[in-house]
């Protein structure tokens, strides 16, 4: 399925992305009240980072992903879970039946949708009193390593922007008039990751790729130089998982 943001060339690198903070996911599950056997739709499921988290709670999951390469990786990663099925679709048109799900999630994917259309679609496929949630992993820009990388991005990309993914999502959810009070949840996680995997993970950053264009490879080489200068096989990288969630009115 063709979309405006094509992740085909980034799919393998996306496997190196960090997982979401377990404390934040636990809180989302607690607030939503979903339990084993309830139905969840993970939209823009990609390489299954969030899908796997949800599967561990025993939810029956429909993972929706438009990109063939990303979906293939997600299928491989969740092959041991009988409670996960994969489908082709996008946030605005999931292809799912109406009033089916107790929980609809967007893990690092809400920003690549028309958000109002995605909210309307989420409302359509949610049961009465079902929950919508969107989330991202945000880099801790006070961390010395991340700050050094941030300096590279700002030096290489004129008018570098984080885009929608770092915005407070409360207003756009409220504007839909489809959901009740927007709740905010966050959790921090310190990833102990192979330095090489961290380097490779940067090749999955579509926002950087689109803004840097022909400089993308050079930026990734500069990131490699910064990381390798640490001389460590494993590095510790802090992230904050930020979740905005709301219940159907």
C-alpha cells in the first residue's frame, strides 16, 4: 500500500529502535482497563515494538501496517504469538470492522497520519467506552550523547524540526470532539544497547531522512564517529515514553 511516508528502505534499521518504557505501557493498560482476551488494534504497527508489548498482556491484536517490508518484519517478530494477526491498512482507513476494539493504539505512527481522519477512524472501530492512545519514544536531549547528536542534526539541517511527534497531542484530540478528557502518561527507560545497534537505529529516522535528503548518509556517518569515540561495546541511552490517551465519549 503506497503512503506519503515510505519506510521500505528504513525497515531493517527500524528493528534497532528502542522499546517503549514498560512503566508507561503498564499505566496505559491500567487506565484503559483492558484485560486478557480483549481486542486491540495497533495502527502503524511497523516492526512490532508496541505490538509485542500488547501481546504480552494477552490481548487479541490486529496489527495494521501499510508498508510491506515493515509488516514482514513485524510478522517475523510476533510469529510465536497466536493472538496477533497482521493486516494492510493505514490510520485513516484501517479496514477493520466497526465497534470491534477495546483499545486502539498508534505507536510512533500518529504523526504520519491525517490526525483528525485517524481519530475518526479510531472512533469508528472502537467499542463504546473504548480507548484511543498515541505514543512516542523521545530522546533525552540532556544526555551528553544525545546532545552531541542533536548538535550534528542542527548543524547539518537548516531549520531542523522535530515535527508533530514532539507536540502535545491534547489539543488535536480535543478538537475531534470524539473523546473525553485526554490523559497524559509517561515513563522513562534506560536502554543498554549495543553501540552498533544504536548506530544502525539512526538509519530508521524518517523525519531526519526527509529533512536532510542527500546529507542523510553523511549525518549517519557523523553519528557513527561520535558513538565509536566512546570506545564502548554497549552504551546506555535514556528515553522517555510519552502517551496521550482518551476514552470514546
